[in-house]
C-alpha cells in the first residue's frame, strides 16, 4: 500500500534525518560558523589550544605558498615551449580586435568561447612575451583556485586540512597551472563560486556573495560551454530543499539564471561549433568515466589512504578526548558529492548530444574531490593537527619536487613533436616543399622551427581522405578556418598535388595513411633515412 499524501513529507524528512545522522551533518537549513571548536571569524580570537604554528596564521601561510607557487609558475610560463592547443589560442588572440576574435571562433579557428582569447589579446602588448601572455590568465586562475579552496574548507576544518584541500587539487591538476587554455581560470572560478555559494547560504554579506556567485558562474560559462553542468549540483541542493518542504533559495537560482543568460549569448558560436563535433577526433565512450576518475580521483584517494593508515597505526588519534570537528551542513555534503559525480553524467550526456568529450572539459570537478577528501580526512582523524600537518608536508614536497626537479631541470623542447623537428633538421637545406601531415607537428613547427624549415612546410587540408581513413574531419574544418585568419602555409590537398607534380617531401607519423595512399595512386614514395617514425618520404612520379 502507498503512503497517504499527508505522510509523505514525514517519510521524506525521516530519510534525510537519517542521512544527516550518518554524515554527522548539520541540517540542510542550518549552518555552522566555526571549525574545530574555533570561534567564528567575527570575534577574531582563537582559543589557546589552537595557538600553534599553522592555526593562528592560516591565511598568511596559504598566501606564502600561493605566492611562491605563482612565481615558479611564471618562470615555467616563459621557459616551456607552447604546444598545439596553446598556439591555437595565440593565433585567435592575434586577430585585430574583439569582433574579429569572435568571428574567428565562429568560423572554426578554435573550439572554446572567445573570452580567454580576448584576455590574451589585451595581454600580448603589455607582457610582450607571447608564451607568458597566453598562459598568464590560466596561472592566475589556478592560484585563485588554491586560495578559494582554502577559504571554503577553512570554515569547516582546521588550517592543515584546509591547506590539504588546496594542495590536493594543485597536485592532480598541476599541468593546467601553466597551460594557455581556459581550464586553470575555470578552476579558480569554480572554487570561488563555491565560496560565494557557501557565504550566500549563511547570511552575512548575502547580496555580495550572491553577486560573486553570479559573476564566477558567468565567467565559467564564458570560458567553456561544458561549465553549464556545474549548475547541476546547485540545482540539486535546491531540489532537496523542495522535497523536504523548505524554502528554495531564489537568490542562488537567480545567480544561476544570470549564468545561463551568459551562456545563451554564446548560442550562435556553439551552433557553429557543432559542425566540427559531428565527426570528433575522439568518439565519446563510457570508458572515459573510468579514465577520468583513475586520472584525478585515484591520486586524491591515495592521499586519503595515508590518513587511514595513520589512524590504523596510531589508534589514539581517534581518542574521544580530542575535539570533534564542527558539523558540516548537509547541503555542503550534497553539493561536493554532486560535483564529484558530475563527470559521469557529462560523459553520458555528451555521448548522445555533442559527441565530444575530453576529461579537461569537467576539470572543475576536482575542486569537489579535493574538498571531499579534506572533509573525510579531518573527520576520520578527528582533526588531529599533527596528522594533518604530516599529510600536508608530503603534498608540499610532492608539488615542490615536481616543480623544481620535474620541470626546471629539463631542456625546453617541443612538447609533442620534437622528434619531427630533429628529423627535418638532419635533412639540411633544400628547395622542395615538405608536407607535414600531422596537425600538431605542423602547428608547433610553424612557430618554433628554424626559418629554413618553417618556410617549406605545408599542411594539406584533405577532408574526404580524413573521413575515409580516420572517420574524422575535425582537422580539415579547423585548418580551413585558420587558412583564412593566419599566415600559416595551409593548402587544399588537391591544389597542392597539382602544383607539386615534380615532387615533394612528407614528414610522416606512424598512424599516417598518406604515404600508402600515394603509393596506391601510382606515385613513387621513397623513405629517406632510417626506417623508424617519424619518417621523411620523398614523393615523385614513377
């Protein structure tokens, strides 16, 4: 028998009450203003028990860490050579004005919305160094993420565990701190959107926090279309309020509506970009769900296991005499859990709609994963400061070691196609055109190769052949647009073949079909140098 209408709210309230008991959480409509029995920020005082190295000066420590990290990232921005996607950002940002940037995006010169390229456009004349200009917005956003995660978690846990959240997210997404695409900036917006959402729910400075929430959500939408999925967890929390018979927070819904309005302004660009996604170079598969969590969540869970091991080896860490952490509102548990689970939903939706997905499209979910790990470790270790400090030290050493040893000790090389450049340089000077069939190799060589090579390389736009052999036309559409907007040597394949009947060279990768295709067409294709990829072929009539 079904329950009567009058009994359903009681049953729903019972289930949510049990969930609150399991999580030891504050009810959805209440808030906790302290962490680890510390007084709220309004009185500005700390108890004697918290007067240790980290606790009284948490914000000073996090600012010191972030400023050091920012300085190292700037050095990397200048030193490391740009790769293909970053150069696409640069080519778009080089347009004459903002209108031309928007038009270039609409024509297909790049996939993301134009805002990031607009930032770079205005930075290039100021900073002069193009690599730094391309990467600076992402670096600033990444550092903002570290500060935002600390601010969000510090309301609930002690300083070491709040810093752990920042460093966990930093460690697993470190690459994006110096990549000249929008993902580092999106991470910063996501973290501060959570801070503003948390502040708006707790009352003080509500209007300022709602305005900040609307701003950061809008920036996310203007930086990447897939950021629309970040609204899902926000709406889920309000849905739970509705189910429980509580008042919906219309201020938060209004902030989300503003962000949706910003995304709607990009609809013409989104529609234009759907053509290149029809035969996307990487088909969407549910296997990508597994790969995403293996890449980002598994390392975070590994650091969580350090805390569990510490609890097993030193059971007195869970001594009941130790202060318990403050109860975390149920709404925050729901929010961060939903953010963690959103990538699985995005993969499934993308498979049947846009047909395009890469793990970096939902990189912002790492913000939720790091927060969840911080909360779980703090509760499991009962906010034991020494254990938190030990885990934090391990994370700092891991990040510092990667920065100092992993990056600055390396000689600057092309990120992907250094081997192609090495093979072409061994050929010496010549007059014949060089057909570079790999799009990444062509873009990197067009920017970094010596002039004698750069002036000879050509990229062939061969849409029909790509569809036949690779089942994708992404490169064809992209480079056809770039040919109109840049001075890159891009030619239609049929036209190139007609103009170079006497012969030319091909710089080929292992997965390139063109040498075999030309052999079948009756041309003489002869390898030059050792038979290992990348290979250089001489093509001529029989």
